[in-house]
């Protein structure tokens, strides 16, 4: 029984990694679509959305089935809950990629103007954040997750700079207002992707450290559930 | 044991309702702050954020403890998972209220200009969506949740209209660009609040119908876990 449960956990991890790959791909495509004004890539992002949505549901169901299958140990429980949270964030990363693709589709119809914003660079940094947040999940490493949290400040600054420059553009060049607004919204969408990567990193920390915290610092608080239990808290249900 | 678990579920529900109240209040305050250009209310929203964040963590911990305490039945499991998802959405509603308050603080520093957008009306509609999504949760009623999903289309249209009108304003009135942009971003934030209300409504449907689905349509799929079980699926763990 235990082995089948462990197998289920491994499957869940694999499913989430595939989902992460899809979300990362969507962001990369949207970013590249912006750089190349590439309608094809925009459409690939739009078409990819339903795959991501299906994947989200599949992962939620798998997590549910695991919780229903066996009373998990605290560390596994935290892992499963972290997976469902990361899952939501990845789905929303996909939504942001769709938003970006829609902005790019709007831009493609407008005359090309020079804009004082380096979306390609910001997008690359954001993609790296998503990738590293997934790595921190794969490796279960808090240090990697912490690095993601620090990158978020850099992205916030990039977005603020973009905001200031693009508002200036809108004020001074009425002919470029709509393009500048599109770029501003893309910057904002990228910032939101970074926020989701940050959430993922926080969930990894919750998963990895949370179990540690429960084993050590908060042992007393949970003594009621698992009196004197030295290792991972084995939940006390199934006794009724 | 069962009674203590049920008490825990009730507490969880109460906690989530309080959290919902905080999130709803934050949106209402932010909307009112926009209408009245009221710096005080903006600050109340900013200060309220940490309360919402604390509340989110508290609910996640309570959900975790319930899952660890006892192997829940499928219907309770879906409820607990729905709570954790609704919890995230409410926290993000709070974030959006903060974003709105920040935009309003920017606007307050700028000259008043007439803008072709009825943020008060859009805000009222969005607040109603949040309220109804919480009602659908309290009552466990799919019809109420469905009504929320339908309202989302109305909000999307309002946002699109606001977008079109405000871009026109930016093009034609350079002196109003920044105010128009602030209003546009507020409209976008409100749309995102509506998206979260939609997510909440979907989670209510997942919780209420999901259990039905498991009891009836998908009974076969889950027969392995609860062979021949006619009622709520009692998970088969704790046997190893």
C-alpha cells in the first residue's frame, strides 16, 4: 500500500513538472512573439491554454485521489498541498502568457514605434525565475527558492522603470500611445508571472521547511496529534 | 473523534468567512477611495493587507491540521481543498485592492480630470460578485455560483469598454494621460477581482458537485478505493 502511495507521489511530481514545462513554454513563446511580432507564436500560446487547463484539473484530481487513498504523513501532506498551490500558480502563468499574446496581437496591427523598454530582457529574467522556481521544487532546495524571491525585487524595479518611461512616451508622443500601453501591459503581465514564480518558491519553502518546523520548533503545538512522535508527524486519524 | 473533526470543519468555514469579509471590505474601501479621492481609505486598505495575509496562513494551517488529524471522507476532503483554493483567491483579492489603493494614491496627486469611465458602477458590480461567490460558498449552492460565472462576462465587457474609451482619451488629451492610465489599471484590477470571484464560484461547484459526481457518475472509477460504497466515498487508507 505504502509503495503504491509513493508511486502516486512520484506520478504527481512528474505531472507537475510537465505542467511547469507547459507554463514555461507559454511564457517563452509569448515573449518571443513580442520580440518578433510573430502572430503564429501568439496563436500557439492561445491554443496551448486548454492543454494547461486540462493539466491543472488532472493534477488536482491526482492530488485529491492521493489524499483520499491514504492518510499521508505530515511531510507528504505538505508536499501534496504545495503541489495543488503550485498547480494553480502555473495555470495562472499560462493565463498571463495568453494576456501577453493578446497584447502582441494588438501591437502587430499597429505601426512599429521605438519604445523605451526592454521587454526581451525583462521577459528573459522572468522566464529564468519560473525555471528556477521549478528547479527549487525538483531539488527541494530552499536556497534556490530564496534566490527566486530575491529576483522578484529586480523584476519589480524593471516594471516600475518601464512604467515611468512608457507613461512619459504616452505624454510626449500621442501617435505611440497605444503601442506604449500595450508594452506597459506586457510588462505588467511579466511582473505577474514573476509574482507567480515567487508564490511557487514560497510553496517550496512551505513544503521543505514546513515539515522541519513541525518536527522541531512546533513539536509541542502538535503533540496532541502525535504525542512524543520524534520523526515526521504521523497523523492520528483512522482511530475513530 | 468524528465530532472534533466536524467542529474543526465548522471552524475552518468560519475562518474562511471572516477572511472573505476582510477581502470584500478591502475592495469596497478601495472602490470608495477612488470615488472620493480619499487618502485615508487608501491607507486603511494598505494596513489591512497584513491582516488578510495572516488570515490566509491561519486558514492554510487549519486545513493542514484537519487533513493530518483524520482521514476525511471524500466530501469533506473536497471541502477542505476548496477552502484552501478559495483562501488563495481571497488573499489575491486583497492584493488587487492594494493595487487599486496605490493607483488612487497616484491619482490624488494629479489634477482632477473628467474620464469616460464609471469605475463606481464597475466596482459595485465586482463587489457584488465577491459577495455572491461567498454566499454560494456559505449556502453550498451551485445556482448562486453559476450566477457569479455569468456576471464575469458583464465585467469583462465593462473592462473592454473602459479600455477603449480610456485609450481614446489618452490619444486625444495628453494632459489626462496619467489619470486615464490610472483609471485603466483600476478597471483592470477590478476585472481581476472578478476573475477571483469566478475562481471561488468554480471551487464551490467543484466542492458541491464534485462530491455528487464521485457518488454517482464516477462511482466506477473510484470503486477501487471504496468498493460498492453507496454514500460518500470513505477513503481506504490507514490499512497499511
